[in-house]
C-alpha cells in the first residue's frame, strides 16, 4: 500500500504531460473532463473539495469553466494523480500558493498607488499653504496700517468704525 503525501512532505515527481487548452472563453464539463482525462463526477467532487475551482453556471445550470478553471483542474489532477498528494494536502498547497501570489501581487500593485496618493496629497497641501499665506499677508497688511492719531474729541464722539473688507470673502 502506497503512503499518501501531505503538503508539507516533498512529493515524488513523475513524468508530467502537458495538455493543450483550446483558446475558448467557456468550456462545458464534458470538455474539461476530456482535457483532464477524468470523469465528470470527479470534477464535480473536486469543486466541493477545492474552493479555487469554481466554474460559473449558465441559466440552465450547466457548468461553464473558464480557462483558469481548466488550468486549476489540471493542476489538481497533477497533484493528486501524479505527485501523490492527498486531497487535504493538495488543498493546503493550493491555498498557500494562492496566498503567496496575492501577497506578491498586492505588494507590487500598492507601491505605485501609494506614491500617486502621496503626490496628490502633496499638491493639495501645497495649494492650502499658498491660500493660507495669502490670507496671512492680507491680515498682516490690515494690522500694519496704523490709524491716524485721533484727537480726544474724536474718541469721545463714539463714531461708528469704518467698515473693513472681510477676510473670508473672495
């Protein structure tokens, strides 16, 4: 009796054959079964065991596999039939490969986005600073204008102060 491999153990590599996948948008389950050289019920079972294998369904309920689904089915077959992994071991391996791929993709795609956001924030902050400088210069101009010395009689009359322009209207 041959001992089944787990994901953490190194599997035995046997000759792998490559399958040419036709250039189509969707494949029916029978076509995928022929490409993978397994029965249709095996593909349906793999769908229940491997969350990575999720074909779309048509309005009539037929499974419609995309090219990436066919590639995943071929990879599952290779892991189970050729390399001797258990279902749990193959699932674990595919999940860890998926995490690594997402991690690598997110680290590559986030760098340009962060720099773009930083550039936009810098432009906004620069515009705010320029507006604040302008307002402060206006305030300084208003405060530095010294009123003419008023006589004591003028102060006693309590005349209404002259209207000054508002700082907040443009």
